[in-house]
C-alpha cells in the first residue's frame, strides 16, 4: 500500500515536471514570434504585456530580443541604397507635364 | 472656347502640382524597390516610369490622406508581376554572380561609413548583408525589405503582398530567423564568436 503510494507520487511529480518544461518551451517559442513584431511596434497591448512579463523572467529570451533588434538595425544601416538616376527623375517630371 | 481650355489646364496644373509633391517625392524608394525586384538598372527604370505613368493617370483614385508611398509600391509591384514574373528566377535559386555584379555597379554611389567597432554586427559589410538578404526565398526577402528598409506597417505590407497580416507577421519572423543564421555564417567566416559567451 505504502509502496504503491510512493510510485503514484513519483509518477505524479514527473508528470508535473514535464508539463512545466513543455510550458516554458511553449512560452519561449511564443515569445520569439512576438519579439519580431515587437521590434516593429506591431503588438497589441495584451501581447506587449505578455512579452515583457516573459522577458522579465527569461534571460535567454532577453538576449534573443537584443539580437533580433540588432538584425533589424543591420538591415536598415547596411543595405545598399541608391539614388534614382537624374534622367529618370527628369523624364517623370516631364511626363506629368506633357500629359496635359 | 479659350476660357474653357484655360480652366481645364488650371485644374490639370493643380493635379500636377499635387502629384509632384505627393508622388515624385518617393522616387528614390521606388527605384530601389524596382532594382531589388528586377536586379537590372534598365528594367528598374522602365518599371518606375510605367508606375508613375499609371499613378498619374489614376491619381484621382488615390485616397487622400492614406500613404502615397504604399500606394505607389503597390502599383509598382503589380506592374512587376505582369511584366517580369513569367521569366523571373525560380524561388530559392540565386545567381550569386549576378548579385555580385549588380552590387558592384551600384555600390560606388554608396558612401561607406567605416566604424571601429569590433562586434560581429558591425563587422558585416554592405555586400554581405545584401547577399544574405538576396539568398532568402522571395516571400521572406520581400516582407523584410518592405518592413525594415521602407518602414511600411504590417497592414500596408499585407495589402501590397495580398496576404493576411498574420502571414506577414510570421513571414517576417521566419525570414529574420533565416537571415540571422546567414549573417552568423558570415561572422564565423570572419572569425567572430557569435555565441555571446553563453
Ligand atoms: Zn524565454
């Protein structure tokens, strides 16, 4: 009787532990999806709260968030941007003048 | 007779003024978008020209107060699909030589800012970031460009790529994940440690 009680208890504990791990993994994955939109300022107030709650407790996701921000900055700063050729601008200005 | 003509041209003149103020202001952004779509300066010029021709013709249907840049991008994208999609490169198939050539033809215009920073993000070159972005499947590359380079909202992007906002959101998430993996590869090649001491 006592023995079987012990087994039941251990099994129950293990069950809870697995559930907790899965719960944390699920939260981290969700947080990662939210981060991407958070950087763009596209979260709802509720999502924003969810994310900041998670970041307050998860150092790994805080690092990840910083890295995600860096990636956006890199694209903004390092992407090649050129000016439209002068003749193109002129021809478009001319075009809108000629049509009438 | 003369009177009538005069009033019509005055109205036209007003339209012109507004168009040049509202629409022509975005020509650099449109040209860059066209370049990245076509990878060819001549095609890009044609595309921008046709876009403005169409935009001017339909300028009355532009909803005043909405984002004119987004409206123009949408017209350009539609034009591009109609004109070039048939012989566009297959998704996932990237011509690196073409990208390299293309990059070198346009990079002279870019003034290079050299920073003394030593972390791996700052070590990346324009060319590497450009190649990393170009190596992504088009559906990911496009939303990253529209969001990060052009600063469009998710709603505007969703309208341009004709997908729900949720799709835009998840494409951005997945695209950025791929992009970061790509950038980390470059960083490793340069001998930077990307593990962040973890
Ligand atoms: Zn986490």
